[in-house]
């Protein structure tokens, strides 16, 4: 993450001090490399440090701060717009170096991931981090035991530094993920790629990036009114992501994601109907304009309460410890490629099948996403990272696997209670 922050600083300074167009384009390219680092590392680090009781809440924070940063970016942009043109754009782009400096400094003070420390055999350091990030010493020891088991370290090995069994590196990791995966890994990879693909393929970037165009086609002619509608949409997106952070560990990932994609499908369908009515009417149809504005807001709100944050939370939870970084990075790559394709093809899609046709298409993709998650996605709420792997491998039969694991957990708890009772009575 320190490397990512340094890259952010370099990218922002390159843009702010650009002397020509090529130089200006090179800055975002460099910043994009840092963005790639951060998008992979931040969720994985957060999910590995967080206790299971608040893992969803904490892991959704990257999405919260991304959208909060976008909103905060409007403020200096408005202030710098009063400067001469040759200075205003430089300040707008270069000011990004300032928060990046604070990011780099703050990262230095953060503890290392306890799971990474265990993978390196540094149990004493891992125990210190777990004691700081757990609600009780007992929970810290329980988490440490689960991590040791996942890393292949025998239970009796409790030294400060221990020998760790060799784990796959480089080509072997890719082999386990794609060439000769187990049934469990196949299920995990399919779900991990699917959640990132459907998050972007449902059209969120087209709605956000081209919202002024959408509002113009919906009948809002004033530039000022379109700007207000766009800012309002950004506020809605941020507010509902905040709502999602408090629901993830209470309601669960699966109900929120299914509600999100179901609502997104309906709102995109109704947006398409409203745009069709406006396109085929001679005068302004007030109810259709209101419907379009409302459905854009509803779509953004529903995306923010489920599809937006859960892709990062869920995608970073279920990969096995030794495959987590590589597996999650594949999901992020799919996410970014899909985002780029959707953003770059929207205008061409609009010309080919009309803007309402484009949103009908996105509605269909969102509906396919709902079916995909309903049939293949198990609930990971309340499970440790090591337990989530056991939910996968049966594909459409994952519910029976979850019931079996729940039964085993209840049986183990019962045995512990019985043993405790025997000790007390004796």
C-alpha cells in the first residue's frame, strides 16, 4: 500500500505539471497502476485484519471512501474554476498528491496482516496483531488457531517463529486456480469472477459517467438542473453505501445482493420505458421525465446498498489463504476490464440500439446476475475466513453444505458445553 500511495503521488504530480498532451496522459496511466495495487490490497488487508463480527462493515469502507472522495473532489474543483484556465486544471489534477501523502504516512503506522505473518511463521507478531483487532483474548487465540490450520502449521507449534510448510508460488498458484482446481476452487473462482463481472456489466459506469446525457434525453434541458441532478445522484450513492456498511453484518451479504440486483433490474427496465415514452412523444411528458430521474436515483441507491460494496467484501472473503491475493486480483482485473468495456461502448451502443435499448440490455444483464447469485452464492456472514472455503464445492447444492456445517458447529458447541459441565461437576 505504501508503494500504491507513492505511485498516486507521482501520478498526480505528473498531471499537475504536464507540459503537453502526451505528458498529461502519462500521469493517469501511472496513477492507474497505483489504483490497481490499492483496489486489490485494501479489501484483502481489511478482510484479513477484521474480526468476523464486523468484517462486512469494515471491508465495505473502500467503496465508501471512493465515493466520498469523488464528492469531495467537487469542492476544490468549484473553487479552482475561478482561477485562470491555464492554472485551474493543474490545481484540480495536482491536488490529488496531498491526500496521497497522508495515505502513505498513515499506512506506515498500520499493523501487518496477521494471516501474512502466520504464512511467514511469525506467530508472536501475528498474536500481537490479533489481540489488538479481536474483541477478547479468547477470540484472538481462536482466530490464530484457524489461521495456523489453514497455513498447515501443526496445532502444537506455538513458538514465536515456526517453520511453515511450503506453499505454491507463481505458476503453482495459477495451476491451483485454473489448470487443475478442486471442485471447491472451481466454485470459488466462478463466483468470484461472476460477482465482479455482473457488478460492472449491469451498467453502473454508464449511468454515472453519462448521467448528464441521460437527464438531457429525459427532458431536462437546463445545464444547471442537470448538474444538480448529477450531484444529487452522487449524494444518493454515497448515503446508501453508508447504509450498506451497517447492514452487511446484520442482514448478510446474500439478501442485500439479491435485493440490489432485483431492484436494479426493475429500475433499469422502468428507466427504459420512461425514455421510450419521451422519445416517441412530441411534447414534454412530465410523468415520464419524473420517472426517469427517479429510476436513475433508485438504481444508484440499490447498486450502492448491495452490488457496489458487496463485490469487494464477498470477493475478498472466500479464497483460501494461500490463493487469496492472486484469486482476488483476478476478480479485480475482470472488474476493471468490464468497467472499461461498458464505459467505452455506451455511446456506440446508444447509436446502435438507442439509449433506451441500452438500458433494456443492462436490465437483462442485471436479471442474469440475480439468477447467478441466487443459485450459486452461499452466505458468508458469521463465518471465519477459514470456514467460508467449506461452503463451496457443491455449486447448486451449497445450501445442504451450509446446513451440514451449521450442524457440525452446533454439535461441537454441544460437546464443549458437555465437557465444561463435566469439569464443573467434578
